[in-house]
C-alpha cells in the first residue's frame, strides 16, 4: 500500500505520536499508530510490533514502551496542529523512506451532556478521531461524541477517503469497538457510586456477556492493515454483538402506559 503524503494525516487524530521500525512479519513496512499510550491503543502498538511494524505512542508513556519494544524511534507531535502533523510525517519519511499504514487511534469521551447544553465549542473540541460502536448504535447524553464517531464511519466510506484515495492504492477502513475493558472504562466506572453495577451493565450490553479485551481489537487492526485483505470503506464492528437484538431503550422518565388493545 502506498500512502499519499498530504492525505490521511491532515485529520486531527491524537495528541502525541511515535513510530517504530519493523523487524519482521511486515517485511520492513512502516506503520504509524496515533495516541498509543495505554489500554486498547497500547495493545494495537504491541500487536504491530509483534508483527514487525511501526507504531506510535504518546509522549508521557513513550519512554517506558520504547524500552520494552526495542528498535523504536519516538516522534512527539500534537496532531491537532497541522504543522506538527506534517512535520512528523516528513520526519518519518526522512528516517524510514516510506510509510505503509496509518492507524488513527485518538480517543476522547466528553462528560455526559444533554443536547440542549451542548455548544459549538464542544463540537470543535470533540473533532472526529477514531470510531466506536457509538457512532452506529448511539448513546444518551453524548451528542458530540456520537456525532463525531458517526462522522468517522461516514468519512471512511465516502469519496473523501475510501473512494478518492483508492486511485493511489490506499485502503481506508475503520474499526468500531464496543465496550473494551481498558483504563478508559475502568477509571470512570470505579468512580461511580456502585462500580460493580456499572461494570455489570457495561458487560450485559453485549450478547456475549462480557466486555471485549484490547487483544481482540488489536487483531482486527492487524487484519485490516494486512495486504491479504480486499477491504476498503469497511466499518468492522468489534462489538460482541452490542448492536443486535432488542433491549431496554426507554428511560424510566420516558416510560408510558402500555397501549390498550381493542377487544
């Protein structure tokens, strides 16, 4: 795969970026993974490293993972700033000579907020980054989050990426994960009044009866990055079936009496 130098990375996707040199598996290919600091993102970094690829990492946790994954090179880059992003890509191309894959992994979940409380600035702050199942299923009190996640999926399928970039041989896909047990889930859950109930609710959102693990998303990312795939414009749902079947959709405050059927 060839990546057009001024294409994919114009998207604002993460806070800090690092790149690793491949050693096996991907035969000297280069993969950039944004915001690979911890949890699901760090897992994607390790999965690509195990397969012999380049990956990224945020600046705070970068040194530790750099020591763990030998042969890495760290590039600090705030990719919400286009100048930093272009400089990072230029430096990557300068050091390694090419770039084969970009995994946009930035993640942010704003606090719960009703639609009428949402400002234009909230939308600007929650610009589209990585996708989640929320962009397909929906989530209460998260209008900016859901809108931007849905935008990633639409953008993946649209002429802006999958269609326009196909002329350069670029495959554009996205992964929409369900509830994945990472610090991003654990930390807010443990701060609730009943952590066990919160975690149980998150687990029961999936027909499989448990949350996903980072390794399950890692495998999906490696699959989509493989040249063995004939996929572009694909939204890969790694949700444990969360979008399937009926479920309780109404809140207690919106509950009304059941309709009276005619005799």
